[in-house]
DNA sequence: TATGAATGAGTCTTCATTCAT
DNA sequence: GATGAATGAAGACTCATTCAT
């Protein structure tokens, strides 16, 4: 009661400690929603501040500049994604896993829009590009190891090395990420289900046993 | 020939000879290279004009506004792409075709960067989005018909409907389009070759005969 | 048939003479309608040219610059007004006269809007101001002489010098000219009729014979 | 006191003391004088800012856009006018009242010029038009009630309904408002006095008792 | 810790004007 | 006589950033 705080709900008494991170997170949440709705280019610090209920100065107080904010945002999004992957990793077969993954990502309506904005902006922000590249590399590793395990179990085809398969699946995901905001009407739940099923079919085991890609 | 002709230093005034469409194309070329290098957000009319050797006013003389310019740009890029597809469409088997396609697109170093910028910006420019959606629909149709023909010939798997297959391949292409500018070092010629081979393997005929996806 | 032209309808054969003035008038007509609809500030030479079916260059060919065009426009409008005044001047009593005047001016829907734009812009264009001042002086003289005649006939009050009366009536007209575009709904035909009747009443003869204003 | 305080030359940054409304008023004052001198069309934000000793950005900080600034300006001018009317409303007879009104309005050399600019611009700015229409309606009501009271007292003519009379007088005022900047030499103090006296005469009681206008 | 006033560079856009053809 | 390409200055507006308080 005397000092330890952290709960925003509690009426602030005494010296608030550890609020710094909380405030940053709050700002980041606001930034997420602004970027998701209006895109990176239209996400001014003023708008972010306003959405969070703060003033412009607050944003520049918590973040050295816009770039730093965006990077912090990217890191936090990726951290979320990490947690999500962690959560579903145990799941049995590939199909269940893909479906869990799909359900979680579409569950957050800001997930894809923000991701595509970050990806697009990354091209012109080296620091952001570095963050993205690092995380993506890790995801591809994770995917690859999942796929490799599945290959070992014989539940998916093993004629294509797991890392290439991971690359292909990631690319598909990114492609849909980019296109869905442009032609949302094309991505009906029905169509998405078909696409997912087709992906499953695509990577299903082939009868002829192990064959190397390109051979 | 005897009379002193205007140096480039001298501001051009009055009515020079020259064809309207040619000038527009010239400006579009400048816009292409600026967008490819600096991205849509940083491609100010000033920069475009400067790169073409004109003043800002000239750009707004040829294009009502920035949006119209970008749309004209997209349209012209897609026209190029149409021509390219036309040229390679006759090619025999899928592998040759994919390779031709790859060679042509990587032949133009501005192709992927500009495409990814347009895609990313399309999300915030409904008119551009419409153009992209229309063209993409056509491309998917073309891909699908090519794939369907190949399925009929038995050169690729027929357990996944051609349109879904087309969607998957398009998405992969878009995904790589987005990522290659962010981590160019990952897309070495060697890796690209492997990825392409893996795609070929992915869609190669499966021994078990026709199976419906998702079943 | 060999040379005399002037009719725009006739297919142009041989050397067209006297077309210069006709073209100017055409351009002026276009300028009138643009200014009436969009106001002086928004009446760019491009718009004027376009409305007349010409190019920008044509306008600057026929008029040294925008100011000259506006002045020519003002002169031509005032010439029209002169002709109109001329036409109704003979009319019998004041009431008939006022009604004729009203009918003619409201008959041309561009009359008041253009007039108010010119008046407003005149303040910042000395040459235009001069034109307006001259013409207005003449109108006040005409009004004054009409009013003086009516005073002599005893059909209107003579306790206020005709020139002051003319000033007052002009001012009222200008005032309504200015306000009608701002609150058009206030100037219903019914209200206008009442206002006109009230003006007639205002200047009707007073029983007490001649009295000097202010005394 | 010992330490060197900032000169006016030094660009002001950071958060100075000072009240938001006061600064707004300051900018409005600058806007008033620019508009009075150069007209609405020539009153760029740059000029306004400069006159107030700020940069353009400061103006757009205090006002969302130019339109909002002009409306705030109009509003404040009308508020002044309200106060003025309030102050003189008690005055005895019409003549004294008119003279007080006149004295106050000509006391502010920016009053008429700004008013005429606002009126003229109102035609092309619906939001401004609304403000003007509302205020004007109120003024006409006030004038009408003053005139009605005078009619009841028998100090002015009662053969014309007070609201029509108010309309006529307002219109005259507006007409002179518009013309005085165009031909200022015409509005000598002497002439103004005569015009005012003529107005008094115009609305003086008529001997013949109550007559309805237009009958 | 947080505010919010103010900057200044930049954006797109509009336009009268010029002038080679 | 008429065109229309191009200029260049100006306009309104946006925004990341700075900083006194």
C-alpha cells in the first residue's frame, strides 16, 4: 500500500513506479490502432497521442522519435506473435495447427493490417527492416522445425526441404496479408477455408517417397 | 544549325515540339524510378519532376494530381506485365514458363520494388486499389487457365482446382515481392533457383490420381 | 458571300473580319458565367477558357491579363445595364418603372451575382474601382434626374433632394445585391414584392409639402 | 534579472506562458487588419502570421484551417457589434440612436472594410454564410423592435411594417458598406451627415396617419 | 513527468503568365 | 491568329520535433 504500484486501476497514491512501461504500452496500443486504420503514412504522432488520450509531447517523451516508436511497436507485435506461436506449437497434426494459427491471427482484426504496414514501411527504414528480418528468420526457423518434425512423422511431404517449404508458406501468408486489404471481398470465410485446405493438400505426403525438389 | 540553340541551363518556355503522350511516359518513368528507390511516401512531385528534368508545375500539368499519376503509373506497369505474359504464354511446360517469367521480371530491377510500393499504397487509395484488383483478377484468370491446361495435359497435379493453385502461386509471388526489398541478401540467385524448383515440385503431379483438396 | 462575315453560324470562307470583337465577347460571356457561379477568386483563366471552348492561351491573347479582362467584363455589363435603363426610362410612374427595372435585372440570373463579385473585387483593383465609380456616378445622376422629374410632377416626395434619394435607393439595391446570395431563401418573390412596395411607400409624396431633409 | 533574457530576434520555442484565447484573439486581430487592408483573397495565412509576429504554423496551430479562422473572426466581429448595439440601445430618439451607431462604427476604421470582405466572401463559404445569416437575422429583429417601439411612440412613420423598414435600413447600410471602400472620396463626413439626415427624414412620421405599404 | 506552444521544412495544388510553334 | 507546354511563385495545410514550463 505504501509504494508498490503498477495497477493502473488503483487510485494513484504515493510515487508511482513502473508506470513508464505501462504508458509506453498504452501509446503503442494507440499507435497500433491508428496504423491499422489509417496506415503508417497517415499515422501522425498527434493522432497517436490523441487516440491514447495524451498530448503530442507525451509521445515524444516516451519515444525519442517516430522511428523508435515504430520499432518498439514492431517488437511488441512480434512478441505477441511469439506468444501465439508458443501457445499453438504443441498441437497435433498440421491441419489443426494451421487452423489454430489462422483463428488466432484473424481473431485480432489489427494483426494483418499492421503487419502489412510495417512490412511496407520497413523497406525505407533500415532499423525496422533489421528487426523484421531477424524476427522473420526466427519464424522461418520455427516453421521449418515444425515442418521437419512433421516430415519425420510422415504427416507431410518430405520431397521438399523443410526450410524451402517454410519459405513458401510464409510467402503465401505475406501475399495474402498484402492483398486482403486491397480486395477484402475476395477473402470470404468460405474462400479462406478453401485456400487453407488447398495449402494442406499442397504439402500433404506424396506417394513416391522422398524426392529432392528440382530433381 | 548556325543559330545558337537553347542550352539545358536555359529555362524552357513557350511551346516546344513534342508529343503529349511521350512526355507523360517520360514523367512516369521518372516517377517509377523515384518510387522504386525511395518509396511512394517519399516520392514527392518535386522529386519526380526533378528527376525528369522539369519543375513541379510540369508534373501537375500532365497529371491532375498525385493520385492520378500513380494510377497512370500502375496502369502502365500492368500494361508492361500484360505484354510480358503475352510473350511467354506459348512456352511449353510449366518449368520453362516459370523460368521465363522469372527472368523477365528480375530483368527489370524496378519491377518488384515498384510493385510492392503500389500494393502497399493501394490500401489507402481506393482508386488505385480498384485498378490493382481488376488487373490481378485478370492475372489470376490467366494463371488459372494456364494451370488448367497443364492439368489437362497431366503435367501438373490436378487434385487442387486450378484457380486455388493460381491464388497460391500469386500469393507466393506477392509475398516474395514484399520481402525481397526488406532482406535482399536472402534472395540470392541460388536461393531463388531453389525456391522456384521447390514451387515446381509443389505443383508436380501426384501419383495417387485426382483428389479433391480438403478431402 | 465572298467576304463579309460576322455570323458565327456561317462556315468560315475567305478572310474573317471583325471576328476579334466577337471572340472577345464570347470569352467575356464565359467569364461572366464562371464568375457568377464560382466567384471572382475562383475564376481562373483556365476555367474561363474552357467554358468558352478555347485554351488558356486564347484568353491571354485577347486580353493582356486578368485585370484587363475583368475590366472589359465590367464595362460590358455596365453597357448592358445602360441599354436596359435606356429601354425603361420612358415608363410612366415610379412604381411601374421600379417594377420594370426589377423584372429586367432578375430576368438575368447572372446579373446580381456578377455585380456583387465585381463590387467586392473592385476594392482591390484600382482600375476596376475607377470604372465602377464612373458608371455608378452616372447611374446616380440618371436616377436623380428621374426622381427629380417625378418630384416636379408631384408623384414622389420632394422633401429630400433627388440626389440623396438616388443614393439611398442605390445603396438599398447594393445591399440586397450583397445579401441575396448569402441568404437566398430570404428573398422570396413575395418578400421582394413587399420590399419593393415598401420602397414605393417610402418615397411616396408626403402631405406636408416641401421640406428639406434634416431640418 | 541578471540573466540575459530572450530578445525578440530569437525564435521562440518550447512552452511559453500565455493564455490560449489571448493568442487566438491576437491572431484574429492580425487577420482583421490584413483583411481590412488587403482583402480576404489576399489575406494569406503567411501574411496574417507575419503581422502577428508568428510563423504560418502558429496560425494553423490555433485554427484548424483558414475557413475556421475567418468564421472565428466573423464571430468575434459580430460579438463586438452586439456589445455596441447593447450599449446604445437605451438612447432616446431615433436620430440620436442613428448618430451613436454611426459614430461607433466609423470609430473603428476596420469595421466597414472587414464587414464588406466577410459579406463578399460569405457567398463562397457556406459555413460563413450561415454565421452571417444568423447574426443578421438577429440584428434585423433588434432593429425592427426598436423601430416598432418608435412607431408606437409616434416618432417614426408607421405606414410601413417595422420589419420591412428594418430590412430597408439594413440594406442601405450594407450598400454603403460595399461602396465606401470603392469610392471613399464620395463619403465625406459632410455627405455622410446629409445621408443620415435624409434617412431620418425618410422614416419620419407621415401626416396622413397609418397606411399600409403597397396599398 | 507531461504539456502544449511554436517552428520550419516539407507536401500537394493552383494559377497567371510567357512564349516557341 | 491561336495553341498548349512549362514556369515559378504562391497558397493552404501537415507534421516531427523542440523546449520552456
